[in-house]
C-alpha cells in the first residue's frame, strides 16, 4: 500500500512507502548476524537464528507471486528485489531503522519500497495468520512490480491494483456502504482521491475500497491486460492518466463516473436489511434468552401450583360421597 496505512479489508491492511528520486540505488548493507538467501527471482535477508522458523512455503510463495504479477502486468525486472523477513515487531522496527524509515503503527505487518525494490515483512504476523499473511505478501509484491515498471502512478492506482491482484476485495457490508454514496454521486472523484487519502487506516478504508472496486471494474470492462497496456504506454511524456485514456477511449474521470452510476444502481435493500439484523444480533440473542428463561420460570411456577392443588385435594375431608347433616358437600 502506498503512503502509510491500508486496509483488509478486513479486511488485513498494509503499508507501501513511495520514495521519489531514489530509484533502484545500491543495496543496503547486510547487517551483522543476517544472511542473504538467493531465490530464483529475488533475495531474502533474514537473521541466521530465525531461518529455522521460516516455512518453505514462504520462499515458494515469494517466487511464485513475483513471477505471476510480473507476467500479469507484463513488467520486465530491472533489479533483483530484496525481501527482509523479520520475526516480531522489535526486529521489524529495527529493519525499518536500518533502511532509514520512521516507525510505523503496530497494526502494520509489512511494507514495500517500490522505488528501492525492497519489501519488509513480519514473519511472526504471517505465522499467526497464514491466510492473511500470504495475502499481505502478494499485496506488497504488486507494489514491487509496479515500481519495476518505472511508471509514475497515482497512489490510488498503486492501492487499487495491489488490492485487486491480492484479492483484498471489500466485504458485502462495505460494498453496500459505498453503493449508497455512489447512488447519490457522493464518492470522492478518483482523480482527486490522492489528496484526500488520510494516513490513518481506519479513515482510509473506504477510499481504498473504492479504488479496489473501481480497479476491478476496469479489469472486467477492458480486459485483464488493460493495466499492462497502460504501463507500457507510460513514459516521461505520457502520464498514467493519458495512457488510461489512450487505451480505454475515455478519461479516468469519465470512467469513474460510469462505474459510480453502475455501482450505485444495484438493489440494496436485502443487504441493508441483513446489515440491520446483523447489527442487532446481540440484542436479539439477549431477547431470545430472556424469553426462554421467562418461559421456564412460568412453567415451573405452574407445576408448583398444580402440585399444591393436588396436595390440598388429597388432604381435604370427604366430599360428596359422604353428605353432611346439611345435605351434600357444596365446597367441591
């Protein structure tokens, strides 16, 4: 993700830092105690004492993700990227310091430096949640490959493509929220999004979700090679926006308006009703439990009353079989 935070989605949010003017410089020095492992298409740096913790699947995944994303975006590697694998937050922050980067929030498990061909990941976080961890890894790999393309991209493009290719698609609830804004034409225009993107992930979630959904729509509308063709057109004299228009026939602004109109026209009430029911789920459970408890107590009270009545009948004096001097018993 570009800038500081991203998303998860939800889905699992990550960071990508874009550094201007420092494109593919010399590799950072290898720190004492660290080893560099050469893989098929990248290098991994990890402390010697942590190598045994790394599952082989991680190395395999880094290699396969790099290959697949490069192939999808049709990008030729200009440099062998370096992936720093750190175990735990302390080691993660130490790696950032080594790279002359500031500390990041505790929720950040990984980041990418596309202009330097570097990614840093927290192995402990990946082991704790492998599914999200591998999704995060692919997200960062997309940033690395976009950096290899050499194109100057808006931040939302970086995030939209990274989320789309990593399948970090907004959940149904977030999609309905966005559709409500889209129905009124109230979404931030895509060409203005970068200036509104905040640095805190909780505020950025909706904007990043919009970028992901719009990117998905462009893939469906103009084909899977659409963004690869855009990247090929980008050069010092052709901006990404101009390349987009050359490939699609419309500007990004017009395309976004079309997507917003389409996305906002979907039927929402069944999902909104589900959201309401879900949001009241806890209260509903409490009401049901209270009703069940009340019913049990009522039945127990009735049972006690019946037993008392039966006991009273058994203890009462003989009735109509034995008439009194005043005639038959009239108490029964």
